[in-house]
């Protein structure tokens, strides 16, 4: 299971829970990965990015705090997804 744009990690924690249920119910292993720059939203490129709603740095991650919340085995990949995926 993959999440792109992790923010505080609530979605990633939900994926962990679902992965545990699926693994138990079907007897399979489910990997959970979260990709994020850790820096929040990039600068808007044009109007489609809705710059009047979101700006650069919105949803900035507290990486250390999030890593403490994650289960062992969940991978948090920090960096530009164009290089890290």
C-alpha cells in the first residue's frame, strides 16, 4: 500500500491498520510505504494548484514525530518522488 503526500501520517497509520487486517484475513504480507518531501506543498505552478487555498509549505511534516508513531516495517521515504520511487 502506498501513500503519496503523508503530512502528519494519519493516512499512513490507517493504511497500517488495513494492512494488518488484510494480512491476517488472507495470510499474506502487505508492505506499507509513504512518500513525502517532508517540506510541505511546493510553490504553486499555476491557477490549477489553487494558490488562493494552499501555499508553499502547507502540510509540512514533523518527520521525527511521525517516525515514532509508525509501526516497524512501515517505510517512510523522504525526498522528491521523481527520484525516490
